[in-house]
């Protein structure tokens, strides 16, 4: 009986590098969670009568100045809606800048969400890679089992 020590590509895995990469990704995930909670989008109408602050949990603050009450209901409603949209877009801009800074040239999860076709293509590519790896591992395990007469 011969002991098999050749694990193909798996025998060349740099465990320290793999663990370091996992720690780095975990650290980035924690940083994302902390930083995202501090981001606040802001919108203000042209006259400064309506101010909105919007964060990931939703609208944080709506300020309507007393002069805004002179506006008709429809106009005030339109200003609030437009200002809310401006605050949401500001938050999205801040989020995109933060993610680009954090991930750099790596895959930016926020950019992937903006392009679902590309996200699906990337997911299928990852799935195919996983399937190949799984097949390779199972093949190696079968070969080892045969070598050891198990």
C-alpha cells in the first residue's frame, strides 16, 4: 500500500495567504457595516424651504421651514418628493465613493448591483469555477480511496 501525498493543485495552496485574504475580506465587511451606518444623504430645495436627510434605514429627518407653509399643497408635496430623491441620490453617491475607495480595482458589490446582467454573468462564472473545483476534489478523493483500498 502506498500513501498518496500528491493532491494536485490543492497541494500547492498557500494556507497563510488564503487565511490572510479571508481576514482581509472579513475586515472589509466589518468596515462596510460600520461606515455605511454613518453615511447620510442630504437634499435641500432651491429656496431652502425643505431639507431632507436620508440614510440606509430610511428618512432620518424632514425639515419644513415656516415659509414653506405658504406654498400650495401640490407644490409643497412636489418639493418634498424632489428633495427626498436628491437626498437618496446623495446617499447613493457617497456609498459608491466609499465602496470604490474600499474595494479599489477588486469587485465592487455596489457596482455589480447596478448591472444585474454582469452580476449574473459573474455568478455563473463563479458557479462554474466552484463546480470544477468540487469535481476535482471528488476525483482526488476517489483516487485516494482507490489507492488506499478503502
